[in-house]
C-alpha cells in the first residue's frame, strides 16, 4: 500500500477526527456509568449500598457469599478491661440470640467477638452497627466492625 497516496485520498483528515471523537467520548462515558453502577448495585433487587458498611457488603457479594441466606456474622468490639467486655456481652444476650461469645486479650485491650446467625442486609447491618456501637460506647469500648464466617 502506498501510504503517501493513502493520506492524500482523504481531503481533510480533521473530518475523521470530528466524526470519531464524539463517539469515543460517548463510549468512555457509558463505560464509566456502567462501572460505577456495578460497584454500587449489590443484590438482585438493585439496592444501593452507600452506607458505611456498603463496600464491605459489596466485596462479600462479589467474592461469592450468598447474602440472601443465613450466615454466621462475627461482630467485634474492644474494651479497656475484661469486666467491661463481660458486662456488654451479658447485656447483649438479653437483646440478641447470640450463637457464640468470645473475649480474649488483644495487645493492651480486650476483644469481644459475638456471633449472630442472620440473613445479612445493608439496612440490618447498619442497624446492628449502631446498636453495638452504642453498647460498646456505653461501657467505654469501641465497635470495630463485622466479618462473615466462611
């Protein structure tokens, strides 16, 4: 192919640029919208998870966890002394059907892990985070989050 003649066969190269550029911009925008939408949509119902626990919830879903069936969920809290951790664990047994409770020394703090069997949802995890944060805060502790057992 004769490249010099090929270039001369197009009267104005800028016409091609103006024809391709809007299509390329539209394609890039569409890809960004799709990627952003997939990051925010987790369940079949199309719920948006933009809460504090949302990205964690999304990662579990993306890694193949069945979030529409019962799961064992560990909730973690830290306290300055064992007595406070014991008191919170005892208090939580009145409000929740705790499957397991474990208190262990972690550095200079005590780690309380409670396990619940629930069908996790974004709204329920937000509510549990608030309740457990309040319970831990009342005893001078801190809520540290949740994990699914797998």
